[in-house]
């Protein structure tokens, strides 16, 4: 079959057509051509990956990390947002840790990575967010830009009864929420 598009009508940013993460059968820059003939019957799905110029780059360490989705993305599945991770995504709820395949904005997740690396997440900026919390500990996410913990608004005021913490091999008090971290 043939896929066609008007490459000159695509807006700013990069547009990549691929058969899946990594592009095993094809990986096409959609701004450099306007069609693709697919003859391989093994190709049953394809993805269009858009980078509108809003890519968050963040470092993760080998092992466990607290991560979040800092930009609006078309596919919030764990395998799409963090394809290099080697574990399920674990959210913390009032009932304890639960496995999540789809990552919600504003929430933090435990994920394991095989090595220290830079992850990149492309999408539309998320400049503000609301995190709904429950009594006790919570894992919250971040926006597209760092936010000082002193700038976080609490409703009702005083609901947060401890410091904000980050995890970089061990817990430490955080002075800001960093993009892609929790």
C-alpha cells in the first residue's frame, strides 16, 4: 500500500514516519518526501512522530528513577514515552503501588533504566498543572519547565506538611520540580 502526504504543508517541527519505536522496517523524514510504498506484509501499524520543537531532555540514572510526562504527547503509554525503561511503571496511590501502562500528566512514576542516559520527550509545552493529592505521601509530576517548590500553590493553603523530595539514588529535599522527574 502507499501512504501519501503533502510535505510542504507540514507546520514547523520534525515529522517522522516509522513502523514502531526505532523504525525497524522504515524511518522516514516526512518533510523530505511525500509518500512511502510499503510492500512488506509484516508492517501492520505505523507511527507519525511529531517534534514541534518542544523537546525536554532529562537525565536518568541506572536503576530506579522517579519520572513524569512533562509535555503533552499523542501516546502516553510507558513504552512510547520512556522506551528505554526496563520495568513496569509504578504509581503510588492511597492503596499503595500500582502498575500503570498509561502515564497521566501531573503524576510521578517509578521506572527502572538499564544505564544512565539522557531521555528526550517531545510534545507541546505544559506550563502549569494541577496535582490532586491524598493524605500521606504522593508522587507528583512536573511541567515543561522547572518550578521552584516555593512557587507551588496549595489549595487549601498548608495542605503540604513536609518538604518536597527528589530521588537521585537516595532521597533528598528538592528546591524545584524538574521536567520529566517527579
